């Protein structure tokens, strides 16, 4: 994956110089066609990157191809920056920053996409070039935010190993992407007065919530003005049993396990020792998700009995070391309390995590004096809520990013929003 040609080294030095001098608009090195991250030498870190500060810009380029026309932005940049992995060791990640055509530089939205897969080539910075039909709402959320004049930051928050469900890493990568954008554009177009908000649905809510809960310990200097969290997945331990027998979302099991395995050696070894080498439910089939985007994976694994893949069947999910790791790295609310107002939205009939899990974390945070507007939708399931809650999230974020949000204390209410006719 990490091949560094000599020509790239020159390119890298050019880029680093650009980054170091904080030129707002780096020189165009080549028009560039998009290359998958596994093959693109741009997706490697320069030497000594470990010694840089989290959020320091290591490379920057104009995003290849025609992203500005796809998203109606004035500029689109890829930024490679220093971060910290799930075991608190140095790491790096990439983000894409879109600059709006209009606007007064007063707002930055960090939008975390639910790409949910251990396939690094499904990272947003590259997946953006796939047809819009495979991206769905992601496109309209980004164009919608840009048309409101907001800067839009979209990190590849699973990092260079596509570590889905390594949630500490996802939170760090998200916070450092904001630091990187501020480091690069501070004083040119972004200022300390630029308001910042986080937004994510489902897998995007994981990265966004972890950024929110880790901010106080990991990026205390960063002021984030609000976070909109939809389809929250507060507790993976509680979610997995909803997925292993005939769920449309069964693919989240191989996604989470192989994602965790990238940074949790115990899980790597445990999964390897448990997967059956042959038969209909075998390791090769399980591992094939490494080359799938999440929509293909949902369709491929839909309705399977996932416990069939493991020698110990359903017992697989009871191993105490496995559960300890999930509790530490995949369950929300253990690492800090968000220091910003939240908007949480969730379908009462969500099939991935029961609404009670979201009720519980909201109540815990409310007791810790976080201000939360929590809307429970009586209509629709997990996929439908991404559409049903979208306009409400935009409305709330617009208040945050214009400094007009008047929210104090906690409000929990049932709503009935029926925008999509999706059955899930
Ligand atoms: C962007 O490029 C892709 C691939 O070349 C092309 O299919 C698409 O129509 C282009 N989109 C725009 C808005 O120019
Ligand atoms: C692109 O953005 C500009 C400025 O926000 C807006 O005036 C224009 O209508 C947008 N174009 C499309 C096709 O959305
Ligand atoms: C912006 O904030 C940073 C970090 O808090 C601080 O070092 C810097 O001096 C501020 N810049 C301005 C122009 O106030
Ligand atoms: C997560 O779910 C598991 C299984 O239902 C439960 O034992 C655990 O207490 C939950 N963790 C939190 C922090 O709520
Ligand atoms: C693994 O399972 C697939 C179907 O899921 C099957 O086509 C393949 O032959 C199996 N491989 C082995 C080694 O059994
Ligand atoms: C999964 O099951 C549902 C309901 O039983 C069915 O409608 C759907 O077609 C099945 N999907 C696949 C891919 O088998
Ligand atoms: C920037 O635009 C927003 C939204 O249009 C507005 O609320 C804000 O007052 C403007 N800020 C400045 C400094 O003009
Ligand atoms: C909201 O819906 C739940 C069912 O999920 C119900 O138990 C509760 O009473 C409702 N709350 C309000 C305020 O209507
Ligand atoms: C939602 O709206 C659709 C029409 O768009 C309708 O068929 C469906 O019954 C509605 N669902 C609920 C729960 O109201």
C-alpha cells in the first residue's frame, strides 16, 4: 500500500513547503486524476511525521478531478495531517475541505460520512468520485451546506487502515482534521471567530460523537459550537446481537470486527482463530468486505446468520477480552462529556440499536449538564431517519453556525416526521 517513488518525494517536499509557509492556495502540481488510496503514493506520510503535532498539515493538494463541479464548490483540497490512533500512538489521516462559492468565512461544518467499511478505497476523499447513486444523501448534505456559505470538512475518519469501530481513532482523526483545516486557513479565510459544528449520521455519528466526547481531553483548545448526531450507535456491544441473525445490516459485523482488528491485536488474532476456513460461511467470504463499499456490503451480507462464520457460533460474542475492548473502544460516554450543545435524532424503531440505548446516553449527558435537543421519530427505521431527520438537522446546524442557537437544558420529544417512503 505504501509505495513512495522518488518523484513523489519531490512532490511531497513541495507540498510540505507549501504547508509550512501556510500558503492559502497551494500551487497546482498537476491536474491529477483520482487514484484509489491503496495505489496513490500521495496517501503516505513524509519521514519524521511522528514528531509533528496532532493536526499539523503534512501534505496538501487540490483535490484531483472535478470535485468542485460535482459539489458546486469554489475549491476542494485534500489535506494529510498528523493524528493519534486508537492506542494513543502517532497516526495520520486525510481530509477533504470544500470552500463555498459564496459566504463570509464565518462557518465550518465538519461532516462525517458513514462509510462504515474496512475498505480504505471507500474513504470519502476517493469515494466522492463514484456515481452519486452510491452516495445518496451525502451529496445533497455537502452541496446544501456549501450553498449556505459554509466551509465543509469531510475527514476520512477511519484513517489509513480503514479502522471502522476503532472509535478513539475516529474521534481523534475528526478533531485533528479540524485542527489541520484551521492551521492551514487561519488568518487567510478562517479566523478564531469562525463557528464550527460537527454532523454525522449512523457511522458518521460515531466519529462525530467520539470527537465531541474526546475534545475535552484531546483538543481542549478547540472550540466546537455544536454537534448534530443522527441514528446514534451508542453501544456496539448492545448493537451486535441485533445484527447477527437475518438483518439487512449484517455487514456491520464483518466491518466492525475487521476494522477493530486493524488496531486491536487481540481482535485480529481472535477473529482469525474463530473464522471457519471452508464451508458456505468461511473466512474468505467474511474477508471479502475488505473490497466493498458499505452499500454493496449490506446487499451482500443481508439476512445472513453471521454466527455461522465462527467456530464457537453465538459464543463468539461473549468472550470477555473481546467485550472489554468493545467497552473501551466502541461504546460511547466512557471518555468524556461533550462541551457543546447537541442535537440528537433517532427513529424509535431503529433496527441497529434500540432507541433505549440512545435514551440512556442522552440522559447521562443531560445529568452531566450537556444541553441536548433529542428528537425521537415515531416514523421509520434507521435508513429512513437519515432522510426524515435531515431538514431538522440542517435547521439546527444553521442556528449553531450563525450564533443564533438558543438552547439550554435538555428537551426530549417524540416527533412524527415522514419524508421518505423508505421501508427500512
Ligand atoms: C465529473 O467527472 C466524472 C468522470 O469524468 C463525470 O462522469 C461527471 O459527469 C463529471 N461531473 C461534472 C459535474 O462535471
Ligand atoms: C452553485 O452555488 C452558487 C453559489 O452558492 C449558486 O448561486 C448556484 O445556484 C449553485 N448552482 C447549483 C447548480 O446548485
Ligand atoms: C487564535 O487562537 C489561537 C489558539 O487559541 C491563538 O494562539 C491565536 O493567537 C489566535 N489568533 C488571533 C488572531 O486571535
Ligand atoms: C452496552 O451494552 C451492554 C450489553 O447490553 C451492556 O452490558 C453495557 O452496560 C452497555 N454499556 C453502557 C455504557 O451502557
Ligand atoms: C467460501 O464460501 C463461498 C460462498 O460464500 C464459496 O463460494 C466458496 O467456495 C467457499 N470457500 C471454501 C474454501 O469453502
Ligand atoms: C432479506 O429478507 C427480507 C425480508 O425477509 C426480504 O424482503 C429481502 O429480499 C431479503 N434480502 C436478501 C438480499 O435476501
Ligand atoms: C456571515 O453570514 C452569516 C449568515 O449569513 C451571518 O449570520 C453573519 O452575521 C455574517 N458574519 C459577518 C461577520 O458578516
Ligand atoms: C414517546 O414515545 C414513547 C414510545 O416510544 C412513549 O412511551 C412516550 O410516552 C412518548 N413520549 C411522549 C412525550 O409522548
Ligand atoms: C409516510 O408517508 C407515506 C407516503 O409518502 C405513506 O405511504 C406512509 O403510510 C406514511 N407513514 C406513516 C407512518 O405515516
